[in-house]
């Protein structure tokens, strides 16, 4: 399939309503004609996490406007679209259904092919959208809802080398921020405090480093932070600014160390099977963390593998990645019909053992 493709992507699996138009001429870099993202942070702010029912209703209210804006910004009508690609999972069922129903309606009414995309495949294929990265490459997905190492060998060929057995790292950053009275989302707030803290004052655990492989765990680390806070509060009646900074620095250093060591192992696992990955790519909001990113870059350089971090707005949830995954699937002749279901859980690698846990941002696959 070598013709130019222009695809509408729709994403609504968590708390971002998004629509995008991506165009690809074979042999040329992909062009993002538009990428609209409407977040819901304010709607969930009072609840300490994403409320699935509120998220689903907001998606229903906003999806059609979002698609209209994506078409308008791209200066294109539905008659200029070759297919509709939509996230069909994993994620919060109400949100996924909202997007999938809209996509089915659009495809059916305009006689367009429908392409159901796994949200994780969208993240995992982003380096090809932004940099044309050749297969195979290693992807570390680190966000508020996901944490896994994926060996990406083809547009429909993923091997999960490991993942979190409980919380995602972004979720841990958010919970630690909450424990310390810092604003949400916690990642940037904790990073700012950590920058002026002493990472050595608190000896927080590095969970699962004693276990072989590259599965990860962050819930024990969060509990250790809770204990450290409670001990200080019991002893001195509260936290000083410096206490807060030192806790953040210790916590961030622990997350960075764990991610770095597990990345080292994932790279070694890939080398062990005789593969030479074209890159170590990162995606997800946590990849914005300067300290974590710097450590991952070092690990990558030590393994002689180029490090790749797509621009942040394409690392976090968006619909351009879904449109791009749609382009890749279109070229492989992988289409769906109106019977395709929303899948709240949908592992990319069906051969990998199921991971435990389901966080506040939805089911992890
Ligand atoms: O990929 P993302 O935007 O959304 C989903 O998870 O769906 O990731 C958001 C997560 C939040 O948990 C946020 O606290 C975390 O990424 N995050 C960070 C930083 N910026 C955002 N974590 C650590 N350091 C940061 N600078
Ligand atoms: Zn995501």
C-alpha cells in the first residue's frame, strides 16, 4: 500500500479528549495536520484522581467539537479522509466507548474504513511518527497510567519485556505530591522540590531490584514516603520546607534508579536475543522529568543505543499517535468493522503473563 494516506485519529481512553489528522506520503516524514487535545484536569481536581463517570460524560460532550476543530485546523473535510482510527482500549470503558461509537458512526455514515487502535500501540509507534525510527526499538512507557518496556518489532508486533505490578510511576509522583500537600499533577511539583533537596537524607527502597527481569513496582516506595512523613510529623509536629524538598529528592532518586536499572536489564534482554535496537525511546508524562531523562540517556549511551524522546505533547495522550498507528495498520491491510468492541483491558503482547494491578487512571494492560 504505497499511496498517500490522510487519517482522522480519535482518543478518549482516559482524561484527554483528542482528535487529530495525520497525513503520510510514502518515503516522506509524516505530517501532523492538526492535533486537538482537551484535558479534564479541572473536572477531576476535587476527587484526587480521574472519576470514570465524569470522564465519560465529558468525552461525550466534547468529542464532536474536538473532531470538528481537528478538521478545521487541518483545513480538510471528511471527504479528504481515508479512514477513521480510534482508540478501542485499554482504558476507562465509558471513555473508550464514547470515542469508538463516534468513530463507528463517522465511518459508517461516510463509507470510510474503521481502524481500532490499541492506545499502547499509539504510544509505542510514536517514534516512527516523529522520527521514522526503524524496527526494532525498545520503548519505555512511563506515565500516570502505564509503565512497561516494549520491544517494538513491527506495527503489529510488540513484545512486553516487563511492566509495573502495581502503580505507574506518574501515579506514585501524584500520590507523593498529595502526601506532602503539593499541587497536582504531582510530577512537576515533586521535581521542582527535588531540585533543591538532598537525595541522600532518606534511604527509600529501590523495589524489585533484587528480582531478576524488568518488572517494576512503585507502591512500596509510596508507602515508605508516607512513613517518613508520618515519623517527622510525629516527632516535630509538621514538615519543614527542607524536609519536603529532601523527601522529594529521595523519592525521585529512587524512581530514577529503578527505571535506570530496569532499562539496563531490558536493553540486555534485547541484546541477548541477538537484536540491535535502533533506539531506546521513552514516552509518557514522566519522561518529562529531567533527572530521570538524564539517567536514561546515560544508560542508553552506555549500551551504545541512541536515545529518543519525542516532543512532550506527543509523549503524553494525544490523537496524532492514534492516527499514525491507523496509518501503519492501514498499510498492513488491518481494518475493523462495526462489530469491534471497546476493550478496557487489552494487552499489546498477548503472550506475556498478565500484570497485576489497576490504578486510578484505569486498567493497566
Ligand atoms: O502521559 P501523561 O500525560 O498522562 C497519563 O498518564 O495518561 O502522564 C501524566 C503523569 C502524571 O502522573 C504526572 O505527575 C507525570 O506524568 N509527570 C511527571 C512530570 N511531569 C508529568 N512525573 C515526573 N516528573 C515530571 N516532570
Ligand atoms: Zn497514554
